């Protein structure tokens, strides 16, 4: 399960180049996965997450994009390879020090309630997103002001450069709702955007299926490959594979344990790396669980986990064991950190003794039907072996992410994408990072992050590697492995995996030729 934006160093460099030179285009001419034009029919997707609110101020990425993309256009659009192309914004450019971003908007877009898109509408949405309590609000932390000097111009002023801002505007941050609907206060259940589809409430059952029908007045018909898109939240892996094999779904992200069943049914398989999975140790200052403030306890947790066994039992060996939260292809990656914490319960017990702590317990969330029993059993047993009792607390799938980011748990298992050093740091490390609910930091981390944000290319790389080494040594996390994502489509459907995203964007699906 993955809920964060995906952007590689290559994508960031491309975005930076576009930002410095400006980018222009019509925003149209988007091609489908197969290169076909509009063909009609229905696309039914299985989703491993259920949407809690359709309000774009509450938008999240990863699996949740499948719910927001049909009804809302974003300011920019990310193609499958991560390239940023025009959507509501046709041009964009930074000033000399990358602290002011100017966007030029389309002048021919109307929301489905008849309200015309303009700069004031964009300002309303960006201000709501950055000042609200949505799960990704922190991604706009560098934004100090949004101005609308005229109907087609938006000026975003930053307190400091943000190397990922353009990518964010092509993800959850960039979804734009009708300002009239914002004032109406019903966006959570009645989304009103300018997207290629609208929510058909008569064919929608919350927690069961969400039906989106073609917007007849949409400005870019090339993005309306299907007449109808249905998204079905199915959190149980067995139910998911049964649904795609039986023909109830055209596409679904499956688990390693259900791969063989789908493959034997003749479905089309897509494998691609995206995430790292493991434990997020939120309470590094010991506010909730005092023992976690001791670095030796956190290191002991890392040594206690039998990663190879978990990968074999849960992931069927489809992945790579790791000890670092930054992935291959990023400037932070260090081969020597891959095996920084081999399975060594004796060393874990030694560290626990040196830390001078006795047995203690920690409560972590789980989602019934989604968490593999072998995963929770393995984690629980490994930690019990060194004197840590895990109390698993079942939460609803719709509350899993919010419960973590609101600081309800000292630790949690999770699956997160391995993005560029700057994006990843702002996801899990910086004081205001989405997955740093206790806002912990230290001067060394702040120094490294500052260099990543402001340094030269060489300085950024050196700082990224130093930051990675530091958080591994300080055991802020306990990574297990990088699993292979396993997506299947039926023979009638084709798609393109989205770079550093758990599932493809809706724009990437098309009928197979």
C-alpha cells in the first residue's frame, strides 16, 4: 500500500529544466496506453484503498489518485514516465532564484457546475490545500503566498526553493475544484471539478463501488478513452484476485501470494519496483513509548526482524532485502547500507541490554483482510524474541493513513515509495513531513536537508548520502525489503505503470488492440 507522490531524479531534472525555460503547449493531444482514440465501454479497476473524502483539500496520492483523477483536472499532468505536461496550466516558469513560480492557465475550461476556471479558483484551492489538515498539506509548506493578478495568471511565492513543487502540482496538490462548490461545503461527497468524468451517485455505493461517467463538455476528449470508469475498493487480497480472475475487474494490483492464480488465468502481468516496506518508528523522542527514544532500542528492532523470512513468506521472494529508506537510482542510495542490519537476534538482545530497558509493549495499527497474517505474525514474533510485545489494533482501511499521520501510534508497518532525496525527506524525515507526526528532528538532519535544498549538484548528492547514512545509523526506520509491484489486467485492457506510483494513472488505461 502506497500513498505518496513518485518522482525520480530524472523527472526532477526534467521538471527543473521546464521550470527555468518555461513550458508551453495546448494541454491536449494526450495519448492513451495503446495510442487509440476514444473507444467507449467501461473500465473497472480494483483499488487497495477506499476514498474517505472527495474534497481535493484532502487528496492523497498513490492508490487514492484513482478516485480524484476522473473528476478533477490537475494544474500539471504526469505522464507514465514521469514527464510533466500541461493540463490546466499551459505554461510555467520560475524566477532567477526559484522562489516565485508563475503559471499561465487555460482560458477555455468550465467546471461541471458551470463555473469558469480562472486564477481565483486556483488560488482558493491551493490556499485550502496548504493551510488545511489534509494528509499531504505539508508538501506545500514552502509556499508563503498564492496570488491571482489576472484571470489566467497564478503566482506562487515560496519562502525557499522547493525542488519538487512542480511534481506536487501534478499530483494531489494540483487538483482544482469549483470555487462555488467549495463554498457549498459538500465536496466530500459531491465532487465538482473540470475533469474528464463526473461521479454518478446513482450508481455509486460507498465502500463498494464508485462510478464515473464521461463529462460531455470536457475540453480534452483524448483523455476520455472510456465512457465509464468504475473503481471498486477491495482490501482483501483473496477477494481482489478472485474478482479480476472472474472478470469482475479489468485491472488490479495483486500480492505476491496471489500472483500465480492470476498468471494461470492468462491475465497480463506488469511487474515494477516502487516501494520499500517496513516499520516507521514515529516516536523517536519517546513521547508515547519512552524506550523508543534510545537509539540502541531502535537499532535492536532493526536487527530483530528476519527480513529474508518475511520476503519469502509474505512476498514470495519477489523483491530485495534492504536496510535503507532511499532507493536505487537516487543520489542517496548506498550499496553498503543494504545489509546494515542483518537478522541477528543475539545482537538485538545485546543492544536492548545495553540500553538498560526492560520488556515493553507497543501498539501498531493493522487492517483486517489487508495485512497478511504472516506479516503481523512474523513482526510480532521477531519483536517478542527481544522483549517487545506488539499489540495489533485493527482500524478501518479508510482510517489507516490518517491514524498514522495524526500521531496515534508510536510505530507502524507501512509501504512507501522511494523517491528523490528531497521528496523522500519531506515525506518521512523533515519536522513537517507527512509521516513524521511527532515532528522530531535534530540539527544534523536539518543541516543535511538544507544542503539538499540549497546546495550545488555535488553538495546535494553528498548531503543526500550523508542523510541516508545518518537515519540508518540512528534507526529512524526499520526497512524490510523493496517488493516488486504486481499489477494484472485482463486481455481486453492494456496500461502503462506510472513511474514511482503504486498504480497506473487512469489516463494510462486503454482497450487492448
